[in-house]
C-alpha cells in the first residue's frame, strides 16, 4: 500500500562480509561434471516428450530440470548444450553450492578479486583469470543494487578461429540461490575477444559498491545516500534536481503553504519526497524521503525485502540489546511496531539537528524506509 509522507514537518513520519576465498577458477571439467549430473538426475525422473526448438535442438522439461539437447531421444550420451535446475532441489555443484546457498557462500566458493563488488548498479566483475590466446575465466554478477540477480562463472577456450564458451550460473532471489544453470556454445574468436574486453572495462568501473565492513560503524552523515541506477540522492544536500536525476520527472508534484514556508510533495512509483522552501519558493531543503518500492536503495544498500538479520548486520548492535528496547543516546534504536512486526530506527546527529532512518518490516522483510529531519 502506498504510504505518503505528511506535508508539514511536524506531521512527517516520525553485507558485512568476510570471505575465505577459493583459489581455483572455474574449469571445463567441473562445468561438464555439473551438466552430466543434471542429465543423469533428469533421466531418473522418467521420460518426457521433447519439444523441437526450431533450430535443430530439442527441449526437455522434467520436474525441476530443463535440458536442451541435440537428440530427439535423450540418454546419458546426448549432446546437451544447456541444463537448468530450479526450486528447492537437494542438489549441489562440485563446490557444494545449490538452491538455498547464500550469496556469501557462493562468492566464497570461487576466487574473488573484488570484495566490495565495485562496478555499476547493474553489474560487476568478480575476477578475470587468464589471457587470450590461452583460456580465460571470468566471474561476474548481474544485480539490482545490493541484490544479486544472477552470478555466472564463464570459461572461454580458443579453438582456431572460434572459441568454446561454457559457463555455470546461479539465479538469485534476495541473495539466495534459487536455481542453477550451465551451457556451452561456439562463437567466433573475435566475438569472444570482445566479450572479454567488455568485462575488462567493467572491471575498472567504480560507480557502485556493496557496503562491506568487518565491524560496522554507527550510521553516519556520509551514509545518508539513496541510490538508483541513474543517480544518487544525498539526503542532507539533495534538492529537486538530484531527485529528478535519480528518479526522472515525478508522477505527482504538489505545493502547500504553511505560513512563511512552502512544502512540496513529489511522488514517484515507490518513492515520496517532501521539500521545504522559503517564502519565495527558493532554497529548498529535503525534509523527508520515503521509499516503499525498488526505485531507490537506502543507506548501506538497504533494499526492499531485506531481512531483519541482513539489515542488522550492516549496523552495530548493543550487546544484549533486545527487540523492544530503545537506546535514547541515538547511535541506534530498536522498537517493536504494531502487530509485533520489527521496527528499527537509526539516528545521525548533524550540526543543525538529527536525521532519523526508520525501517518497517512486514513478515520479516523490509517494507518501508523513511528518512526525516527530527
């Protein structure tokens, strides 16, 4: 349900990661082994009628497993170019990763030269091993900010004027593996070279990184950043231009006067912002920002559907602190909201007042982020 920040200030709504990394890059043997395991598992599930794909290959849909093979009659010797595993299957690859494994566990199972996952908002390179004309292995992640969508480890092996590209990949939801896939294809050596060069360029990008501290510090002024694929909103200094740069033109834009001040409410899908202006509608101050959708990530990569445990791992907690107690000193506070759903508040003291970051959860998942001047 859409939540609206009040127009007047008085009515405004009052991966910490340490990895022990594997050293070995993905190999052709483990990719082949994973594919063969999925084929063998699929054959145990009985026979299914294949569906021709129109390009000379056949699609087999088993319960929880999908295969694409060259043959119209499947056996353990079939030429399978793609295999996919979905759901809560109790199957793992050669590194012990399977459905239910966390992003942390997955990243620890492979080399990782980029522990902060620096890159763009949508993707990052985890490692590059080797150099053409020898074999090249690349680990990469596609993501929605701090939430990984897909992690893939690919191997390119030159073969004359062509190259064999094979890969093992992991589909993610809320940074947990929900599916796995593997495949292979032949491409021109030039196309393979362009793919690797593209990954090398991405390796140098530092537009976005994941909050990564062994011992998290209290929320600070420099943390009060809200990020989209298009820009960053600094809660302390942002105005109309920064909001529009990150979110585009608002869906609704309303003004209301309160004595010598004007309050402007700007709304986008999943985001509401309130700005205060002087009597000439100048010198705006962002007084409230509420996020209840996927358009913005909150401080330290806070993202809709984050768990309470995931959120608390990014902020220090007082020893022995229990849900329902409040630390009035201000470094961090924890309250219990209506219906016993967790509600967490963190505060930052600035020269001109205090900023509160309020987090509401539903069914244990982050549902609303509110940032206000108090």
